[in-house]
C-alpha cells in the first residue's frame, strides 16, 4: 500500500480566519537516548503546492527524507526545538515536549513569524504545547495529522532529519550503541550495548529501569 499523501485541506479551513498555520510534531519521544525534538513549519495561504515527495516521515527512506527536507524548508518557515535527555529525566517527557515546542516557536519568532496570530496544528489528541507557553495560543489537535496534513508532515520531516543528524554525530562521540542506525531507539543491538557498556551521558536514565 502506498503511503498517504498529505494535503492542505485542513490548513485551507484554518486560513479562513488565521493569517498563518503552524504545523508542529515531535520526534524522539520513545527513544532511550538523545533529545526529544519538535519541528514547526509556518505556512501562509500563498505557500504554493505541497513538495512532491512529502509524506509521513516515518514512511520515507533516509535518502528521500534528506532530499525532501530542503524543499520543505524553502516552502515555508521552519524551526526545530530540542529538549535534552537530562531535561527529560528531570522534568518528564510531557514537560520536555512542551519545552522543545516552545523553543521551536521561539525559532519561528526570531525568523519573523507572528506566532500569536497563527493557528497551531498539532498531531495527536493531547495538547502538550499550550501548558508550556506563557501566552494563550490557538491549538488544533488532529489525530494522524503527520500523515494527512502537509504542514505537520513537513514539521515532522525537518525535525526528524535534524534529530537523526544529531544522533549520527553523537555515535562518533559515544561509540558502541549503534546510534548511526537506531538513532537512540531501543533496538535489540542498542539494548545489548547498554547491558555491556552501561548508559552513556546521552541516555535517559529514568527510561532504563
């Protein structure tokens, strides 16, 4: 079965009364090591057609993600925020998600995006973003938005490419865990390496018990 093609159908509804739509999604929530990362992609009604190969990033090959990410970045204004493994251990994953999301929105603000006037479209059914913000925002929750909504698919893609790149770099600093392939997730080889080597400075200690 071919992966679903995301559209701008919901974004067009939101543009009716919002000058911008910001799609947001997280990557790395379930990993054992590394940050949790949140991508944000701001699109206006004049953004033009969706990049041809944009899909749910989980269904794309590494080569396709790498080739498509620059097209997404030039399509809208994007930013990625991160919360470290230490923050995840200290604050919990939900608060860390909010921190990463707030940092992504700060990145958009620094790029000239009027964030308070935007409608923010989140993947899922739980609003992890609003509690982390000091000002009220309009958040719209949509299950499977990373699959169906192009702004969210794009946000997830740029976040995944950036986080994956960080984990590949970290593999050279903390070798032996296979992060170049598993990106910090709990593969069998990764779990075996933790048992043999112990946790590294980038592991989420509270997730290893």
